[in-house]
C-alpha cells in the first residue's frame, strides 16, 4: 500500500519549489491534494502536473498571512474532499538580506506575518479539521536557519526558530487527540528562489555548496520525501520533532 493512500493532503506554497514537489509526492503516495498558493498561475500548473500523473488535486488561491484566506482554504478542502488528514505548512517569505540594525520594519513584519503567523493561522484552522477527520499529521517547513541563525537573514531565522517552537507546542496540545505535528529543517534546496540568489550574488553558489558536508544542495523532492514520511503512519510515534534534512550543514562541513 502507498504511504498516503486514501488521505487528503494540503500544501501551502504548493505552486513552486518544495511545495510543488510535496504536492507531487503526496499524489504519488496516494493522497488527493489541495494546492494552496497566492499565485494562481503556478498553483494551477501544479494541479496540472499532478493530474498529468493521474492524481487528483484542487487549487485554492490564498495568502497564508490573511486569516480569512486560511479559513477559506480549509473550508474549501472540507467541502471538496470531505476531510483533511495531512498538511504541510510550507509557504514562507524572507526580509531580504541586511544586518540586524538595517532591516526595514516593513520587511521584518512581512517575513514574520507570512513565515510565522501564517503557520500559526494554518494550524488554527487545520487542527480542528484534522480532528474532525479522525486525526492525522502536520509538517511545518522550518529551516536550519531556525536552529543555527543565518547572518543577514534575522527575520527569516527568527520566524523559523518560532516555527520550531510552535511545532512542539501544537504537538504537545494534540498528542492525545490523534494528531502529530512535526517540522522539517532543510539546508539549501535547489528552488527558483535560491537560483535567483545565486544569479544575483557572485560566488554565492560555491559558498553555499561548501557549507554542506555532502557538498551539494538538495533537490526539492528530497525534502518532499521527508514531509511525506512524517505525514504517514510510518512515523506514527514521531511528534514535536524538527527533522533536519540538510546534507550535513549542522555537522562540521570542513572535515571531509
Ligand atoms: N530553498 C531552500 O534552500 C530552503 C531552505 C530551507 C528552508 N526552505 C523553506 O522551504 C519552504 C519552501 O521554500 P521554496 O524554496 O520551495 O520556496 P519557493 O519560493 O520556490 O516557493 C514558495 C511558494 O510559496 C508561495 N507563497 C509565498 N508566499 C505565500 C503566501 N503568503 N501565501 C501563500 N503562498 C505563498 C509562492 O508563491 C511560491 O509558489 C519555505 O518555508 C522555505 O523557507 C527553503
């Protein structure tokens, strides 16, 4: 039997990168998928990709920092598929690159609104929906930046550290109610966002690769596989955990 056979899975930021890969992995693992993104074109493209492989998917346009959008996203899921069993709260925003004193307040706020408050809003509406569906699992996408910090990315790192704490808290509250809540902490992943960064900042790709003991970045599907595992019954005793999937960023990358 496939890992998520018969389940309904929701992915925020499903229009690109890790989110799109997670939608495809969920579908390949047997789930019906709700693709959530604030960009309809890319979200609909993910639906097309899922359907091209014989899967079933629904697109919901939503900005995870807006409570009304998040409420509507979960309501649309229940209306269309009748249940919600797993969710990956993956959408996030950075505040650009600047040292702590130089961060623009608006950029700080937007990063926190999307990357931390957005995850809380998703939990707020997903948890009751999962409970009403007989239980399930949530995986929040954090980052190694939330564990070790990241120079010139304070808002992003603070938000991701917050996601890790939020994950543990929600896990504690729902452990006896049939819902597991975990996080995944990726290292560098080859998505459009990171490709743009590498193009903009000279030497950044080699520098980034060098911080990974494996001396490479991940493909989005490698993170999606971790999300699917944590969502599945194979991880039935795992909750409140922030699983590092970083190619060795957090081990000493210089020993090899
Ligand atoms: N790429 C990496 O190297 C890396 C490393 C560690 C953690 N992460 C985390 O992985 C997750 C996905 O990153 P990615 O690199 O795949 O990003 P990406 O930029 O490739 O894709 C993000 C998607 O989220 C959508 N999105 C952005 N803001 C949104 C909002 N407010 N509401 C709804 N949708 C929104 C975008 O439209 C886009 O489709 C993020 O949480 C990111 O912080 C990424």
